[in-house]
C-alpha cells in the first residue's frame, strides 16, 4: 500500500548531499559489512567500497541512477585515475568516446 501511494504521486527531489566520511564513521562501515543504500549518483557507494564491505546492495526509483553507477564502476575498472577524473570531473567526452568500446565491455 505504501509503495502504491509513493508511485502514484509526483516526486520532486530536492538537492541533498550526504558526506560519506561522516556516514562511514557514524555507521561504522568496515570490512565484511553488508550495506543497503540508495544509488543516487553512485559516488557514496564508491566511497563505501573503499572500506571493503562484503557487499553493497543499491536501489533507486530512477533506474538511470543505477546505469550511472554501472558506468562509473566500468570506468574505474578499465581506465587510469587521470582518465576517470577527466571524464567525471572535467566532462572530457573525447576521452570517454575514445575508450567507449573498452569501457562498455567491462562487467560490473
């Protein structure tokens, strides 16, 4: 019933930002933990992964957020730190297009 109500409404998301360092400390996320969280843009998930949890289950009402996380994971697995930063922080689409075939084949 709650899901029906939620899905039948128009949702407007305000901008919010959680500090993953504060979350990690507060929730004591560490090696072997099991985490369930909203996908959002995936950045907090990538931060949490540095703590070596057993797994992280993510979900989001906007499926495109999950696709974005998959893309970020594929970038991190296949490219250098410099290329990832150029794509994600500097919006360098040329590096992305040059590496697209390799990145798109990466299992996430």
